């Protein structure tokens, strides 16, 4: 399945962690950014992405 647009909740979570992304991992990220990334990963897994 391909997702063309993310739900608003996921977009908000992505905006929290994206400033800390370096390549494909977080760098010097606060706990809320790590938690946001984990929630997006969980949601993505549920979607079959």
C-alpha cells in the first residue's frame, strides 16, 4: 500500500522529530522527538509500510 498523504496526527509527530533526523537516525534528540518517531514507526508498521 502506498500512502499519498499522511493523517494530520502523523504529520504533527513527524514535525517533532524531523529536525533531529540525520540520515536515517535521530541525533541529539529530546525524549519527545524519540517518542514521536516511535509512534510514527508503529503507525507505519500497522499500515504495512
